[in-house]
């Protein structure tokens, strides 16, 4: 059971959830506080980092097939 808690598949799900949460937070921040550029940039940077982590993990779990 402990294996499932730390499996790459579970980590991928957690990263996707966090990415979706950040999407929502960025959208709300842009509407509520359009003048707060610094926090918006930080959130977007974090979202990009998450997207990169998701891509790397997806590649590890399902490597591209050779041509």
C-alpha cells in the first residue's frame, strides 16, 4: 500500500491537480487584483514549472516509441 502513495502515477495526478488549482488561482487573481503583477508572475512561473514536471514524468511513464 505504501508503494501506491509514492508511485509516479500518483505523483502525476497530484501535479495535475496542483496545476489546475494554479490555473484557477491565476484566473481569479487576474480578475480580483489586476494590478498585482508580481504575484501573478510568480504564480505563472510556478505553473510553468509544474507543467515541465508533468511533461518529464509523463515521458518517464510512457517513453516515446522509436521511429
